[in-house]
């Protein structure tokens, strides 16, 4: 391997050292101990690389240098008295983010996962995080600190910074760094949702160790050597699921930016192909746009045969998206058994249930009529009310998943739909400034069974011991006494017309105009970027296209779900409100529709 273009400050510009990875003992006893062991045994092996827009490595940090830099920065935090206090990380998707996070972990400070200020960002999310967490310090590279001073608001500009790439860190006299108690808080993970009032999950060191141990056992093979991550590092799927899992198991993480993926999704797959990465993950929508925005010629240059763990989670998983991805990329060496649907949430650190590498795909046919009555019943695909779902595998080892039925009874029997409840070492400590939300979510007992239990707010059940996620309890649509899960309506709508964007639908209920009408369904759909470009060139096609699209969506929903769509609202590309991780925000879409704030092309 040639030398990289920009060695990370304090690192050396060298060729990749090839070593046999020593199998690591499990469970993990300490994140710092694990990193120290890698620094000793794999000092010259790349821990982290940054990939430029064309996939060329632009910076690298080996395990030995990473450990020295983390220790140097942790010593500064301790010397400043920051142990146990919130420390903000307003950094980009780069090596410096990881250094800052690990320094907080090492020092016993509370890492506040955030992002660098963005141009023209009016959401106010970063300012809201600062107001909520009240950090005593901020960590970022010198260039990002300059960016924060010039582009951040007054709250960010007022932060006291330590630079993560200060060359003096390698020469900092090591502070006496004590062990950190497992019950102490390691990080504030801000959940997706309201930007004005973000909610911080308090993840302890013990929670992190428990979940990393599970992921290392399930997803990292003894011959694993690399992972690729474009996911935002301020979200748990990217930071914990990819980067921390990889570092704690001694393999190399190749970092990209989310912007590079969105601009050209093929770059993610090219990075996996070039590096021979065995491990990478993304939400469902990413797999869909990889199909939509690549050509056969693009795919012919890829070799995805090394990719053994392709986790798919963080949002509703559509069977058709998985099938389309497999069909498109099998000729490039991708194997169906590598696709691993999973389920998790920040309140349980990250992963709760997952399929494991090399097992069957887990796409099943169930009865839509039974689902409307809170039951999961397998049926033949030719059955009139058959619908396809994706199972997310069994609950991860060491954890307990139960179904809370409407009567308040807990069960782990197959076939029942209810609220998913979890207990185990990954269940977090609660919310920072918890209030009523914490009391409703984290409970000490359920149905007489001791916890602590996490009430997820998600609906689901078990099918042959594997998790089926049915949707959010608060998003459930009830029409004519039958339950309709919005993601099922959205999936049907998306498949009804080729000009509907992948992941570009939101279904929600509104009250009928007459008192006797009850709830009615509103469906908003986005057009693809390609169709929007065509409409801009020829606006006369808009009327006929949107009329046809609305008719096909209404017909498909009526046929598949026996429910009428009250309004079908067609939006321009990107018109549906989403979280910072790309999840559709149904309640925000509903509120925007009521206030007439959606970028509507046509409504019927």
C-alpha cells in the first residue's frame, strides 16, 4: 500500500502492516483496556482512515498513535477537572471525532455526541443540544474550531475548546488516569425527534461494554480486517455499531462523510470493494438508493464478495428493498446471506435483536387481517390477505424481550402483537433531565416481573422466536375498528408507482370532518429526483403524472389493506420532514400538512 497523502498529526506515514489478529477475549472488561492491548499488539496497524471523495485515503491513524493521542487528550481533560462533566463534540465525520470520543471515555467525562455547524442550518438542533447538556468543554480539530468560531452561534462560540490534533498531545505528561466505574455515564446520545427539544439518553460505561460485547460476538469474525462507515458519527449506528465495534475488535475503520454517500451512493460500495471490508451497515433507504442511483456499468466494476455483514436497521425494513439490492448486486459478488435485518434503539444502547451472518434472509408472508387484530400469523403467499414482512432475528444474548399486551400482561409467546419491552445490561440509565418521558419509558417492574424494563413504544411480536416489528404505538392508524400500521401502507404506496422515491412516503391519520367518521388516512408521497428534473424541463406533464400516480396509490392501498385514502398528497423530492438520520417523521409531516407547510405539487 502506498503512503497516504496526509498522515494524521502525530502519526507516521507508512505502509500498512500485515498482522494476524489475535483473537480477543470476551466479554470486554474495559474499553480502555481493549484499546491499550491493541496499541501493544497492533501498534503499526491502521485503526482509522479517512477516505476522500474519490475513495483515496487522505489521512490515517494507527493503533499505537491513537492510544497515545487519546491518553494525551484524556490527561488534559482530567487536569482541567472535566471528569464526570459533559464535553461537547461538534466535529465532522473524521478521525478527530473518534479521538475526542475515546478521550472522553478514557477520562470519565460525558461525551456529548453532536455535529459541526452546517451552512444554512436553521434547525437549531446543535444550539438545543448545547442548552440541554450544558457542556464544560468542547473537543474538535483546529480547523473545526476555527469553523465553529466563524459559523457557530453565540452558544457554540462561547465554548472552551481543546484541539484534538494538537501535536503537543503526544508529549503531554500522562495524568494519573483512574479506572471508570461501569455505572457512570459515558455519553449523552441524543435521539431522533424534535430538533427544538432533543432528548439525551444516558448511556453508561457498563451499557456500552455490554452492547459492544454482543456486537463483537455476533458480527465480527476472527478473520475480519476492515469496515466502512459513512453514517453520521453523532448517531449510535455509526459511532457504536461500526466504529467502536471495529476498534474494540482490532480492525480498521474507513471513514466517509454522509454528504459523499448522498451525492454518489456508489462511493460507499466502491469503498467496500476497494478495501475488502467485511462489515458495514446502513438504514433501509440507503440500500434502496444504491439500486436507484447506480447503473449496470457502475456495478460491474465492484467486488462485494468480502462483505459478510450488511446490517440493515434504524428504520422500517422493506422486503422489496432487500430483494432489489440483492438482485442488483449479486453479480458484483454480494451474497444474500450477508444481509442482516436488525432492530435497536438508543435507549438500549443500540442493538436489541438481529439476524446473524450466514442465515436465511427472514422474509415471511403473514396475514394482514390477523395483523389488524394484533396477531402475527404466517400464511401462504397466494392467500388473499398475504403481506410480506422482514423478521429481525432473535433477541441478542444476555437480554430479555417480552410483549406487553393491552391488558398489561407480559408474554414471550409467538403470535401476539403488543408493545416491545426489554431488560438486560444494555438498557440505559434513562434520560438526562428525564421528567415524565423517563417515568413512562424506564420502569422498575412490569406485570410483577422485576426490571428495570425499557418500554420501547414500538409494536411487535415474535414469529418462531424471531422479532417482527409492526411500527410505533403512537403512529398506529385505526380505521373502522381495524389497526393499520403506517409503514405497511407506505410500502404499498411506494411500490405502486416507479416515480415515487425510495423511502418517500408518510402515512398518518386525521379526524374525519363529520363527528361520526372517525380517523381517515392521509398519505404524502415524494417524487424521485429524476422525475422532478423531468418536470422542471417539461412542466406540462405534472398534471397527468400526479393524477395517474394518485389513482394507482389509492387503488393499491384499497386492494392490499381494504382502507380508503382520504387524501393523497404529492410532494417534490425531499419534501417529507425527516430526522437527522433520515427517518421519516410522520407526526411532523401530519402537523406540517395541517398547517399547509408541505411543498405540495398536487393534492387529491
